[in-house]
């Protein structure tokens, strides 16, 4: 397997790991702040952690297929680089949202822009290959 494949795997695992960490934060907050399941609202700290996790899950659904479609079309390390931008965006988003949800924009834009770039690049690359 070429290096680009393994780098894409590593980026995918990082994205999944972030989802696990954010889920664990929600679980810990449930216990500490006494928010019993299945409640999805509680004190402000819980609400923020819950939204960070849920938004990350929502973005992962777009990101992972886009990453692998890009990899399939281009078989390039650039997909992994854009994937690392996504990972960084999630970390920036999480940090900002925890402090002040109104400042989540830059992290969200990094996340969304990298997913969109991967997806559109895979689409355009496939169209070009067909013509």
C-alpha cells in the first residue's frame, strides 16, 4: 500500500478518536452535572459539550466519505492534509465553543471548508476522468 493510503487511514482514525473523546466528555459531564440519560439538555456546560459532540458527529458524516472519495480519485497525500485541517478545525471549534459559543465560527469554517474541498475535488476529478 502506498504511503498516501496509510496517511489517510491515520487521519480517519484521528477523526474517529476526536468523536470518542467528545463523547466521553459528554458522559463525564452527565455524571458530574447530574444530567441523567436520555436528557439532552442541562446546565450550560453540559449543553455546550453535548452540542460540540453532536455537531462533530454531524460533520464526520460528511467528512469521512469525502476524504475517502478524494483518496480514491486522486490517491494523493493532499487529501490527508485537508483531513488534518478538518481535525484542527474540530479542535478549534471545541475550544471556542466551550468558552463562548458565539466564537465557534472559525473552527466551524475550517471543518466545513475542508470537507467541501474534499467532496468537490473528488466530484470534479471524477467528471474530468470521464470526459
